[in-house]
C-alpha cells in the first residue's frame, strides 16, 4: 500500500469517527452555557471572516471597490428582508454598474 492510499484511508476513518462522535455523545455530554455561547460566537466570527476574505480579496490582493460595494448592497437588502433573488440581483447589478463606470 502506498503512502498516499494510507493517508487517504486515515483521513477517511478520522472523518467518519469525527462525524460519529456527535450522535454517539449527544445525550451523554453536557456543555456549560458559557461554552455553548462561545461556540455560537465562534461560528459567527468564522462566517464573517469568510465573508470578508471573499468580498475584499482576489488572488491575494485587494479586489477593488466594486465587489465590496455589491456585498454591502446585498447585505442591506438581506437585512431589509428582500427576497433572495432580489438580494443576488441587487448585489450583482451594483458591482456590474460600478465596474462598467470604471471603478475597479
């Protein structure tokens, strides 16, 4: 067996074990309220970081002003509870109009 196959098998077993731990320990382990709050906050921070890197960077550098403006418009529309299609079209249209106007 080659090293690559061994690594793939080890990762597969680890992934399966990691997914199995949740249902198996569901009723047996009780997390303190503070830990649950921190886990929820950590999930929000992770999603915001992902949004920021996706909205602000491209190829290791700044993506320009059109993309963050489109994300901002999409965020405002989502916050105002606009339908999903309106949010997507509004964000894309904002970025497209700014790029057509020469804003990078």
